[in-house]
C-alpha cells in the first residue's frame, strides 16, 4: 500500500466519521402555521358579524387593492343560521400577473366588535374622517398616514357610521345614495367580479341588499406602501383586543337577534343599536371593575423588552389573556373556539422579531453578574442559532439563539428565520468575526462560573475589550463545541491558518515527512 | 505512536519522555534515569532505526546529559527530592519570571497530579494532553487573573489547599518563549479550569496560570504564563475559526458542483514563505 493509498483511505475514513454535523434539516410545517403565516395580510381584518338571518349563506366581501405589490384581500363573511355562530372566513387572495388568483384560507375567526373603552383602541374618534371617506373624498390625508393606530379602525368605524347613517335615513338605497357610493350588484365572488374591482375607483363600496353582501375597496385607504408596512401588526393587535373585549357585547347582540326576525345588518333598527350601545356600556362597566392594565403586568421580563409602544401594547395583549378568559365573557357557552393560543404564539413571535429588528442598537446591556459567588466550575449553556443580524452602529453581531434540544436538530429549518429564538446574544469585539450560521450549535461558557449563561441572562453581551469593570467578564462563545480541537492546532494557526485544517484532514502522523 | 520526524525532534521526544517519567515517579536520581533511558530508547526503537539513529549508546549518552538539568529543576522547583538544607527555598520555591508584563511565580511543586493527562473539555470544545499537571500548596501566593487585575492577591490565598498548575515542556533548541507555546499553555489552563474548577479556598482547583518549561541538553528556562481574559477570549475565538474551517473542509465536495459561496474566503498563504518551507505537512 503506497502512501497515497494510506492517505486516501484515511481521507475517506474521516469523511465517514463526520459526526453528522453536515446533516441538513428538513422543513416540516404544521398545518396551523399555514393558517397563520408570518406576514399578516390586510385580509386579517375581522369584522363584527351581523345578525344572522335565515339559513341562507351570504357573503360580504371587503376588497383590498391597496398596492400592486400587495395581495388583494378578500374578507368573506358567511352568515350562519341562528343557532350557529357567525364565523368570518378570512381568505387571502393572491393575484399574480397572469390574472390567476389563489385563495388561501387563514381560518375561521370569531366576529369582533370595537372596544370603545380603551383610548388606544378607540376608533370612534375617527368617525369624522370616516364620514369623509364615505363622502368619497380623497381618503387618506397626511395626518392619517402618520397615525398608525387609528388607521385600521376606520374600516369598521366607517362601516358602522354607514350603518348609523342608514339607520337614520332608514331606506337602504337612500343611504347609499347619500353616501355617494357606487352601487353594483354582485351575487357571487367570482373572479371576474373581483378583477373588476381591482380596477375600480378608489373608494368602492358595493352593496347588494338582496344578498346582504358589501364590497369595499380598501385600496384608497392604504395608498402608499409605507403605510401598509405598518398595517399587519396593528391590525392583528387591534383585532386581538377587539375580539377579547367584545365577546359579551356579541352575546347581547345575539340575544337581541333572537327576537328580531329578518334582521339585516344594513337595516339596523333603533332597538338593535340600543342593544349594542347597552352592551358597550356594560362592557365598559366591566372593564372599570377589572381595569385591563392591572391585568397586563405579569412575569414578563421587562429588561428584555425594549421600550416600544407597539411592543408594550403587544405584551399587554398577550398578558391580558388569562384575565379575560377568567371573566364570564361567554354567557351562552356556545361560542366556537378561537385559536387564542395560535394568536398568542403569533404575537409573541412578532414581538421577538421586533426585539431583533427594531431595537438592535440597545447599547446598555449588562450581563448579570453573580458577584458574590465564588469561582467554581465552568458554567455553560448550549444553544442553537436561529437568526443572525448585524448592527453596524455598535459593530456587533446579534445572534437569536434557542436552547438546544434534540428536536431542534431534526425538524426545524433555521434558515427560514421562523423559529422563535429564546433571546439574543450580542457579539462585540473579536466575537463579531465568529463564523456562525443559523443552525449552528454554540456554547456560552463562563469560565469561572460567576456569570449567568442561562436563558434568564438574556440578552447576553460578549465582548473582548473590557470597557469597564462590569464588562470584564469571562464569557466565552464556542462555536461547534462538539468538534474538539487540540491546543496545538490552535497555536499553530499563529503561523499558518491552513495548517490546522490540513493536519486535521490528513493527519500529522509523520508519514508525510520527507524523512519517511 | 509510530512517529517519523527529524533527528533533533526525535531527541526532544526522548528528553520529553525522560522528564515526564522522572517527574511522575518523583525520582530524579541517576540510577532511576539510567533505567528509564534504556526503556525509553527501546520504546522508540522503530523510529530511531527509521531515522538512521542506530547508535544506541550515543543516544543513551545524549539522553543522560539531560539528567543534571532535571536534577536542577527538581531542586529548584520541587519539594519531593531529597530534603534540601536550604529551608528558605523550600518555603517559597524559586522564582519563575513572567513573560513580558506578566506576573512572576514562586513555584514549589508539592506533588504531581498527572503527566500526559488526557484532558477533554466538551464545554469549550478542546482536547489534548497536558505534559504535566503539578500540585502546589496554597501557602504560596498564587497570582491569579483576579489577583493580578485587582492589584493584590486574594486574602485567602494562603489557605488554598491545592492548586493545579499545568506545565508545558518544550525540548527544542530555542529557549525563547514563543507565542505559539504560550497560546498552547493558555488553552491548557482553560481546559484544566473547566475540568477541575477554578482555584477556590475550599477545595482543589486549577490555576489560571501555567509554567512553560524549556529544557534541552544545555540549559533550562521556565516562564510563567498567566493569560488574561482577553487573551483567553482571543484564543477561543481562534479555536472557533479552526473549528469552522475544519467543519467546512469535512463537507463532501466534488460529487456535485455546488457553489457554496465561501470558496473565495480561503486563507491566503502565509506571507513568509520560509515558514512554509519548514512546514512538516509536505503533501
């Protein structure tokens, strides 16, 4: 056997001995994730379902053609019989260049109603502008573009204003004429009709009183893409609040509908409106007894949450869940189950994204120190990298990491950036140049054991140059810790970086020496 | 292990073995060294023959030249040789100067923990063999990283029961401390601290510093190395680089042409070509 053969056999053996580090992960998404994709569309608007009439199923479609790059949204509401709950079917309609339309169902959502108690969620303040909308003037002015929070509530508001106006003027046709809304009869949601709406005028509310369907073009409201980029979060957040706060209102609403024959949401009479108002008043009284803000404080680590209004609201939303569940919101006990867990997960996921993306330049991060602790054995935590972002302002690299487990290696694809990290590790100084990719396993070690490396310490700051005594830690980042490297190989890289790799691949048994 | 290297390196290996055996048995006498030299030469017989070093007697004599230096080492830095009349030196040991601005150390070896200790640290992803791990008593002020930075040793340093100090033995001709050797020793200290814990008042722990011992047939020199946090971080960072490169090199290539996007990021060759001329990796 020649030397080349020996080298070749050794080469192949080492390839076989690769301890599974190059194994590719496989994407396996659950169906539920399909229903709640990462990017929310405008079609996630949820509306108060009107009172159901007979067993006919009617549809109401809100059409959004906000931007040519954005997907049009179609919200279809099916009016269910009285004994069943009205469910809003939210669909996303993706139109491509060829005119083909894909429909994607996001799931069944509970009808909602606006919360008029919380000023942040108060949408009635935009009533005047809603009137402006209904008068078919240019919809979005500059001030409203800036107002992210009030933007999305205008839709139900204007709709409600629309109801009230009709209620005052009584005949439906009259009200629509007064609102100067283009009338159209669409009996179905055929593709041609939708395509027609795409090219319709900016404000396009189409009514079909016979079918109880309404079609609103949202494109005039979301005119620029900058505004649209703010939509999904606010929409979801708002709807989340509305959903939770309006359950009892809806109860009363349905109770009222039981006595109302042939109730039409367009033809709301005074009794219905009074019932709604009464319900809102009751709701406000309930919230006065149980102020929602007192329920929002919980075990969320405030240090880990950047001070962002959106995030604050989000945390309130998430944390408000148990208390609201505790309240007897469902008087009849027959509401369909809302996937609140999924909503929580989505909200939390987006919250982490905000953590990573919007506030990467949080300068004052101090690693917690167990100063009183005597130096002991090494402490380390094993993580897997989910995402990597770089912040050039502080010359740092931010790793979104997750506690390592066997399941992570098998099922998750960390390149998709959809795995929710447990926290962030900030790499500064020389650590910035650490070569790591999503999916890599890392160890965060405290050599003396004085520093906390567990997830409770997030965000962990690693630096090599101690600017103060607080930064003079002994935290180490070890990439690919399962690959054991000899100190000899590391020290030899001082002279030649290639040599360590060559030795590991081809060995240094001396057979490569000329003396052999 | 069957190793074929240069003649000078072969002699260094023999000296290395002799030192370890004497230190392990705590016996630096001539009689013990003679038996060990014979045994060592027999163990390396294949390599010696391959290197055309067939004069066994000459090798034996060359190897025995090291014994006075070993005895000097034991008398200066250890307490388990025959009792010395110099009581003061026994109390404090001999001073080992630190490299550069690093602190010096009064080293007095009380015991030998292990030689050629196979040390594996899964926490920091290191493995290797520490030439010698010796035990010093806590009555000697052990300058640690914290003590150095704080300006004064910790108050309970005198009460330390046992402190493990790694010794890296270099048997080459060059007696000057090299950065590569210091880096290697610094990583050994990290591994020992990961394995035995940092030095503590209540139990045995590993020191944050080590001793770099240069020993050939003519002279010996000891240097005290106490790496700082920043140096350890840089070395671990370098370890991450090596690990990433090794992992990348292990990936199967050549089967399918895939542009992995990182091909252009290979290291440039070392600028001083003379180092490449001295490289053992002739492939």
